[in-house]
């Protein structure tokens, strides 16, 4: 927005200068006779000079009064974010487009298969104007395409979609944890979304906020994706991951069978069936976690706290930790917006103080593991923005950070490639171990 204001001011000043040259004052006063420039410098230095007075008065006037003369092309480029409640018409006007051209623009978009109604609030448009007329608008589409609307000299509009190639390469990274998994991953340029996926893969066997020690190592093999012009895109899936906790290695290897079925195998080559997720929030969004706040900060009384409180920013998506059926979704005076999900005959989970509940999350609805059911808030009796997460085993509260809620492994034998990958990961961690033993020995010496 700032840029926009400055650009508008620049237009006023240039337009003002244009008026000065165009006849309000003789051309010679500004630029001097025969190119000496002496007169102009004198006049410009004198505060009382007619040029200054005129320039001051021009400053007060709105831009419309001083249209730029055609012989001086003024190119202006700026970013414009789509505002809430904007229609295509209002948006087109806001960026300086001619209202009479709306139909022509919509037709051009339609001819190229671009949906004009797909604009989202906050989406950025790169606009270029020539002498106040919109001549180009660019908008990113998806992760690797740009929609370009152009206006030619005759005033007709055309749209093309520029698509960049996506270059996808397997990346293998091994790291040692110094303080936290997140820090180590950042240092190795592993994107946050991948750290979240990594945590979810080991979700039921590792409590990442507690079990990780400095010196533990991890390996992740994933699809690194870059667009043709070098921009880093969202990473692809994790093909294999391992973590060595105090000398014990855990691994998960992904396998896609010939018929397209995706399976994951652990380091023993067995295939755990769908486990619960450990965290109802993505790992990278959790700012703190506290399980035993005995004194209720709002009620000011002590009461059993049947859950884990996760602090996370307002509006952070909350996901259900397992497949199940919604048994409650609505508002309660102390719980605030609450969702309860029954997963099977034993387990039920609950999610409280939600800022909002997902549209399709209604009593009786089927929900899949990882589905977003609402957002973090502070509704009901909540002293601050947080998610209260509870797990019940046959109606009795259990600690969700300790519960082992995984079904028994299935009998499917891993393919040879998976076995080879597990061996490979074991070797990698053994090598990290040797290296860290050596460096410890060095430190002692
Ligand atoms: Zn709580």
C-alpha cells in the first residue's frame, strides 16, 4: 500500500512538472535558454519564485486535474492485494482499470480458461499502468504458473498462462540434533512442512517434545521440488525417514505397490496399521505444551485437568488424531466450542476452546485422521488462546502423550527395496554414532 501512495505522489509531481513545461510557464524558465540552465537554477533556488509558488499550489491538487500529456509515457507498477468483499468489477476499478473494459477482460480470461471468480482475499496482483491505463496484470496461479493479462495498443485484451517446469530431485539429509529437531532441520534447509510430516510418521512411537536428546540423529529422504526459475516449491512426500534416540533406531519406509497402494514399514519390516497422530496440531505450530495445570486460572479453583493444553497462534488448524465419528460439535459455557470424536469402542478424543468448528464437522459425521475440525481459539473458560486436548479410554481420561494407541502390525512382508533401505538407514546412523564417539573422544583428550 505504501508503495502505491508513493507512486501516486510521484505521478502528481511528474504531472505538475509537465504542466509547468506545457505552457503555464515558458519552457525556457525551467530549462534555461540554449541549454545553459542558468536562469532555471536561479529561479529554483529562490523560495519566492513563481515556480515554487506554482509547485506548491499544484501539490494541493488531486491527481485527476493534471492528466499526463501523451508525449511523456509514465509507467507505473505496483502490487495490489485483493480486498475482502471485492467483486471483479470493484477490483478492476481499484487497480485503475476502465469500467467499460470489464466485459472485454472477462471474455479474455474466459477464452484462456482462467476463472475470474477464483480470486482469494489477500491474493496479490502485479499491475502495470501506462499513462494511467492498465496495460498488464500478473497473478500467480498454483505454485508454478502465472496468469498474464495484457492490453495492446488498440485496446484489446489477451490472456496467457505461463507455466514453469517443476524439477523434482530426491534429497537425502542426515543431521544430528543439537537443541531441537526444528532447529537442526532449519540449519539443514529442510522445510517446516516436512518436519511436520516427519513428526507425524513417528507420531505414535516418539514424543518429540520430550524424548529427543542432543546427539540424537535423524535421516530423511524426500522429494525436493524446485521450479524452472529456481524458486523452491513445497516438498514432495517422504520416502524414508529414521531417527536414532539414545542409540535406538526407528525407521519408516514408504512403499508403493504395483497397484498403487501406499504402505509404510518400520525398521523391523513390519507394517503398523494406521496409528493415531500424537499431536492435534502440526508440530511446527505448537509453541508450548502443559499437561498439569492444577489451578484453574479462570475459575480460581483446583480441579483435575483432563487434558493437555497446547499453546498455538489463534486460528491454527486443529486436526483430529484418528479416524472416527463426531459425537459432539457445538458450544458449551466452560468448554467453549468443543468437538468430541469417537474413534472406536475404546477411544474418544476431545478438542476445546476452538475459535471455529469446521463446516462439515456435525454430530454423526465421519472424520478421517488428520482432517481439520476447527481452529485454535479461547472460547469458554480459557485464560488464553490454546487448545485443550483430551483422550478417553472407555470413558476414563488417559494421558494422550503417553498412551500407546496403535493397532497390531499386519503380516504383509516388506519388498526387497524396503529391506535394503532399512539396512541403509541403519548404516547411516551407525556412522553418525562412530563420528560422534570420535568427536567426544577428541574433546576429552
Ligand atoms: Zn486444558
